[in-house]
């Protein structure tokens, strides 16, 4: 995860997972609206997850 993506995860979590799919965006948005911390944690987990090749 790059530094820029980490900053975006902290400031606007749904924007940080835009390339991970619609489900991830929806999940992070709902968690972010329920509270800032759950949204940031979910975005960090999704962004740091390694995609299988």
C-alpha cells in the first residue's frame, strides 16, 4: 500500500477502495457512515490485502 492510499484511507475510506469492487465500496461506505473508525479499519484491511495471482 502506498503512502497516498494510506492517507486516503484515513481521510475518505470509500475513495480508497474504489478499485476493489462494488461490494467493498458499499461495505466501507456503510461502516464509514456508522462511524469513522470502523470505516477506516475496513478500508485499511481491504487495501492491504494481497490479491492472489
